[in-house]
């Protein structure tokens, strides 16, 4: 890991992390991703439950 590009990248990251605007944008991006994942997970749970509810009468009718 003696490649100079890693040192340059580390320096750039450290410099960028000192910029309040860049940090705020990174946090907003992260929060957006978290919100998206939570929303998708909730929609999937609701969809599965709806599917189960719709499937129950059909199974009972076949018996």
C-alpha cells in the first residue's frame, strides 16, 4: 500500500471532511439513502401482508 495515489486520496478526503458544506451534503445524501431503504422495506412488508390477506379467502374457498 505504498502507492502515492492512496496518500493523495487520504489527504483529499481529510481536507474535504473539514469543509462543513461538504460534510452537510454527505450527511444529507446518507440520510436520503437510509430513508429510501426504510421506505422500501416498509412497502414490502405492507405488500406481503396485503398479499396474505387476499390469499386467505382464496385458500379457504378451494377447500
